[in-house]
C-alpha cells in the first residue's frame, strides 16, 4: 500500500496533536511546573526543536490542551442540541454527558492544574480567563437552547444571569 504524503499543514497539525496528547498525560501526572519541554517532546516522539516550532511555551501548549478539551465538550453538547430528541430524552442525555465530562482523571487533573496555575501566574490567568469566558458563553447559549427545546421559560432573561456578562 502506498503511503500518502501529508501536506506541510497536515504534518504540522499532526505534530501539534501528538504534542498535546503527550502533554495531557505528562502534565496530569507531574504538573506543569515539574514537566519539562523535553519530556513532552520525547513522549510525543519529537525533539525540543519540534516543540518550539509549534508552541511558544509550555503554557501556550497547556492552553491549547484545555481549548481542545473545551471543543470536545462543545461538540458533544452541540450534537445533543441538534439531535431530534424528546425533551425527557434530551434532559437525560445532558445529565449523562455532564456526569461523564470530567471522569477522565487526566482531564480533571489538568483543569485543576490550570486553576492552580492561574492563581499564581497573571499571564496564564489572563489566557485561562479568556478560555473560561468562551466556555461560559457557550454554556449560557446551551442553557437557552435547552430551555427552548424542552418548552420551559428560562428563570430569568440571559442578561440577568449573574454569571453572564
């Protein structure tokens, strides 16, 4: 079977994904501060140079790891909203999805690590806050759509929700 040659962009994307996958497990085990760029690169099968040609820093890679996790949850929620489910089925699926969201020890450990790092590092905190605003806004939109789908009026209009700006 003939091997398909990846484009430069596809190759770069594959490298980034492998680095993020490696970082997910290494950072969950050791924490971000105790994890070296070399460890992440080696776990992904790359060199330090490959790391730095794809990410400026460990914290930039870490934010991308968290962003990917958020996108996966976003996609799962969007799929539920698009599904033609009866209101009770939709509610049950949402409950099941949330029950599973942070069952992965690595996912839980990485989000915990991000919160701790944000408490200590102002630069990282601003990056994490931007991501958290994206998450919050998507969840607010999801809640609105959910209420509409199940035919229940929202408790208050979105602009009065204390956690939405």
